[in-house]
C-alpha cells in the first residue's frame, strides 16, 4: 500500500493542499515502511494560471461559488492528484472542499490532520488512530 503526505519541504505536512509543491509517498508492506520517495505535485499556481493566494489571504465564499468547486477546478484538482493515483490515502493539514471531493472521486482517502510530522501521521494511519478533521475543510 502507498500513502501520500502533502508537503512543502519533505519534513512536515503542508497546511494547504493546493499550494504544496510535492508529495512524500510512503510504501508500506506488512505494516512497515519499506520506501519513501518525493514526487512533484502541480500546485494551485501551476494548475491555475493567474489564480494566486496571499499567505494570509482570507477566503470568502458566496452562494454556490465555493472555493475549489466547478468544472475548471475539477480539472486542476485531477492534475494535482495525477502523481499519486497509486496511493490509497493522502494526508494534509488543510484543503478546500473541492479538493476533498476530487480525492473522493479518485478513490483516494483524504485525511486532514493536526499532526505536523509525516512519520507520526503515517503511523497513526496504520494504527487506525488518525483523526480526520473535516471541520478544517474550507
């Protein structure tokens, strides 16, 4: 089995799926990590020409125009997910509702965690103790 960690630096779990630049992919056999590799991840900035976020930008959502929803967003999310289609789960510390739905449609379980350390999050996933903080969807 493979588990993807959304990361900016390969050392910590990213706070925002769309902005992250890579995945840290863990290969698990018999409950043990046997391999780790970094895979490039198209970011929101690369997949969404002209759509930029300030580090402290506050998202406001009006009506049915929620962040990351719609045909164009679906295409961008699919591009961002393409490097991890062989993974059963992905772990991140924050994402939009549209990205979460894209994971669901791709058959990848998305977990929003409060854990910053990738090794700890993977161990919690394997132990069945990883809490999915859906209240952190934006």
